[in-house]
C-alpha cells in the first residue's frame, strides 16, 4: 500500500466501524483488517469495476467475510448506525463536498471524517468551516513526487480560517510539518502568477479580485516568515 493510504490509515482509530468511500482497489480496508482493526469495515464505490477489484483484493487476502462491499454513489447506502468513521480519499475537494452535502446524517459529532482531496482542497475547507465542521487535524505526505493533504474533521464547534489558510490548512495544525513549506510555496507561486496576469490586463472589473488575491498572497507570505 502506498504512503498516501498509509498516512490515512494512521488516523483511523478503533471504533464501531469505518467506510472507505470510493475504495477503488480496496487496499485501505484490507490493510486495516490485516492490521488489527476490529470494527465493521465497509468499502463502497460508484462503479462495478473498481468494486470488483476491491473484492478481488479481499479474496486474495483471505478477507472476503471481513469486508462489506457496497455499490452506491458516495454515502448513499452507508449503514450509518454501524460506523463512526468516514474516509473519502483520492477525489477532488468539490466531489467530496458533494458527497457530504448529500448525507446530512454525517453532520453529527459522533462521526470522524478523514478526507484526502487530490485537488481543490480550498473548496473542501471552505465547505467544512461554513457547514458547522471543525478541522481537528491536518497532515501532509509525499508520495510519488506529489504532496498530499489529509484533513480530519468533526461536526460541531466554532472555527475560523483566514483566506490563506483555506488554501494551506490551519497554520497551527500544519506549520511544524516538514512538507508545509512545499505546500506554502506552491500556493505563493500560484497567486503570484495569477496576480501578474490580472494586473497586465489593466481591466477595471478585475480590481476587486486583485485586491482579494493580493491579501491572500500577503497572508501566505506571512506564514512563510
């Protein structure tokens, strides 16, 4: 199993059960079952092909009776009374938001969300903090040359992130991670390039956007200090 999935596995605690949404090959459920996880294990996917691959992984590992497989869209058929942890990894932040938005039952403090967006993490953080969730932990992991962000959240509490943190994660949660500067520099480069392009247009309608992006860039550079 790759480093990205192993990092996600570190945040799955013993409990009543967990579901791996968009399980693909089913490596995470198999890994947890083989490494002492005692709760219910569910693996879901939208398509029959990936779910068949996950079933093959379970069969190859002797786990056919240990993992429950669900063919469904997101959390649509998830048995919410048999789990306390929801893992959604390997898809865009906007897609993760959509899955959570369609499953209002997860807006309960008993559920721990472990989310790993492949892109658009800023959309996911914005959605979480504006829908009553608190981001309890963030982590970064490098795998195959890419740096991935892992976000752990739970419903309830009050939390605010400034615009820069929406892109990098809450400073206090990630600033000591050795990979934080990598994420920070990626976002600094992104906003410098965007601002340069906007300023060259000299168009009046872009003034508000230039002001906002300039403030975000300032916040990012302050974090770097």
